[in-house]
C-alpha cells in the first residue's frame, strides 16, 4: 500500500520598479513514512527526481522534506538575468531520514534532533548569447545546521557553469 503525498509550487509578483524584478516564493512538501515498520509506504518519491530541485547544487534529495524558498529575479539587460534566494529545508518529522543523491539516506531518522536541515543560499546569472544558447553561472552555499553537524557534516559550497544549446 502507498500512502504518500507530494506538492510543490511557485508564486511571484513583478514589482513596478526599474527592471521589473520578480519577487517570488517557491515551496515544496514530500511526505515521510510515519511508521517504517508497517506495510505501507509513506515516503513520497518522484519517478524522475530532479536533484537540482532545491538549487543548482545537487546535494539533497527531495524526500521527507518541507521547504520554503524566497527569491528575487532581476532583468539586468535584455540578455542577462540574475536570481538570488535562500531555500530553507526541514524534515517533515524527526523520524524522517535526510537523503542525499540519488535518494540514499545520509542521516537516519531516529526521532531526535532538530527538524531544521539546512539553508541553501544561492546566486545565479543567465546570459542569453543567441536565441539558441544560454550560459549560466551559479553559486550555492549550504550551512551545516545542528542536525548535520551532529552527524559530522560541514557547510558546503558549490559553483557551476553550464551552456544550454538548442539544436
């Protein structure tokens, strides 16, 4: 039996200021398994997980979590946009594990410790160099909250450059 729930969304508003920045908030919820010893699967798992769901850094798997992500996107020029935000991630329950890619428990849920997992602060710039090519540069910093530190974890920093081509 499967009794799992997942939901995600993104809302935003374009401010009437110069460059019309978009003030936004993204959010997500993926249920955890309330009773791991019964015969009901309660952990929400997507068929094709997006490991960059939280940010460009694929450091956490979106399972057994709830997150909120305030963000702002600015159009600097016609071809350059910049986005900044912070994704605050919590375990749904203290009995829930924290998962790393590709969905393997990094920290087991033992019913103790804080629900707060981390905050992933990020900056991203996208430069359209032609109608068929976009260069993206991103930086993400994840803090090590008490839960992660108690398991020997440390803060993480990630940088990336990608080139998207449409052929």
